[in-house]
C-alpha cells in the first residue's frame, strides 16, 4: 500500500517508541545490573534542501527535536535558526546553529535497550500562510556510530556515542531509581565527526547524493517521496517499493524490493519492515532472515528480536530460529525491562524471560497499563490495581471504580 511521507514517518515513530502506556509517573526502567554506560547523541549539522523563499529571500525557520529510548526518559527541545537561512538557491543551505548540539546525555545500565528513536521537524513560518512542518524520523538500532537522514526538505547527521562508566557501576546494583532521583551524567564526550559527510539533491523522480566536497556519488530514479538514510558507511535510498544499499563511494551493493514503503532500522544488521514481512539483511544487501507478518510489524531489539504484528508476538534469535510464537488478542504492546519483557494485549499481561520462557500469565482487561518500580510490577486495568513481584506472584489486589491513576513516589504507590 502506498503511503504519503508523513504517514510513513508517523509509522516509524510508532516503531521506535515501543513503550508502555501509563496512568501516572513511570519509574526509570534500567535493570539493576552493571556495567554502567553513558549514552550521548550529538546533532552534527542540518542542511535545508527545499526552496522555502516566500518572498524576501529567506524563510523563518526552526527545528524541533525529540529523542526517545524504550524504558528511559526521552528528551526534546527547539533550535531557532541562529541567523538568516538563505533557502532560495538549492540544493543546500546550512541551517545556522551552534553545532554540535547536544540532544541526549543519559546514564544506562546493562543491557543497552534498542532502538533509539530520533525525530527532527523543520518548521517554516512565512508570516502569511502559517507554519509548514516537515518531520523526519531515524531509528538507530546499533550502540554507536554516525547516522544521517534526508528527505526533500532537509538533511541531518547525528553521532551516537556510548562510553563505559565503570566508576558508576554501583548505581546499577541497587533499587530502580525514579527519574527525579537519577544522578547527572558526566560531561558528554565530544563528537568524532566534525560535520555532515554527505549532501543531497531531490528532484522529481530522482535523488542525487554528493560527498562533502560536492562531487556526485550516486544518482538514481525513485518512486513516490523518497528518504535517504546513512549508517556505517552505507547509504540507503528508500522509496515506495524498494530499499537500495550503496557503499560510501556510491557503488550499488544490493536492492531490496518491498511491499509498500519500508521502515529501515540500522542495527548490527539491517532490519527492513514492510506491509507483510520483517527481513534482516547484512550491510551488503544479502538476505539473512525473512519473517512473514500479519500486517505491518513493529520490532524490539535486545539479545533477541521481537516481532509484533496484528495477532502475535514472535521471538527470534539472530540465527533465524523462532524461539516462542505467542498468539495475542489484537496487536499487543511489548516492553523490555531488564531481564524481563512484558506482552500486554486486550485480555492479559504476560511476563517472559529474555530467553523466551513464560514466567507468569496475569489476567487484565482492555490493554492494561503497567508500571515497573523496583521489584514490583503494577497492573492497572478498568476495575483494579494489582501489585505483583517480578515473578508475577500477586502481592496485593486493590479494587477501583474505573481505570485508576497511579503515582509511584519512591517506595510508596499512590492510587
């Protein structure tokens, strides 16, 4: 099914933020186990590609950004243009900002949850027609590296840095800490990449990618409204029916034909999600795994690959072996939390180990809200709040009149 760009981007945002709905304050969900890591995201640069001149030779532009990570507090902000953006002369006009811009600086315990979701939105207010916004999402499944994305409106590049912090290992050995009790991370390490490594030009039916010196690397025809992703010295051109993979010199390595526009998640391997499958490729475009799905799936990465579609959750290892097929009533929410993950559908909450073994099956109505606080699991549905230990044993049942709001305040749970 053909999708407009904004629809696809919203779909990708759903992919990268697979999280629990909560009725109150959610605790920080790092597992209590070392080693400790510091994770940092730097915005290296932004280029405006579209002619946004509504008269006067410049647009009134700003950037909104969001960073989201499953089980962690995200971050967001706004970057106003630090000067005039002369956008009447494509293909490129740098968006002036004090680069590098720090987007995310966070302490994690082991393991590092994936994927990390990035969303930048370029906004233009011409003073006459109102605000024109162009969102652009990038999902990063790998621990660290330089990543980029480009569409017909703008291009950006970020660097994700992960630094071991063994001196902070004691923070990962005790109770789960609520967000307001988290220590400040150390000063972020500087980026290793100075600027955008590529430039882009989008014309009707074609995309051209240039190196940093402005020399063309590749020129290709596309269908629909394409996006370009960059990761691990590979360039991915994504359109309505394919994903093409090029090396850093612009040489075509492989073409992946898709049913509808694909969501592409750069991880240690390339995860490609279309309307009826999840497929895994190496970075040269060779297929490693094919997982048919009922509808467009979501994925969650850990030491396993979780594939969530309209009527099941399937757990795979990275050797294409399905470990556990789990039928669900409609599309489930799946959430990774330390050495557990939770599957929440219309009638239950199920707790599994990271090896795919069922720990406990808890009845719950109408896609319950779930909070995890220390060694307690709080399940909130339409007529009760139930508190369980991490193995799913009931500790307390609290009847409610409707779905309650639950606030976690240290060791106290307020209903």
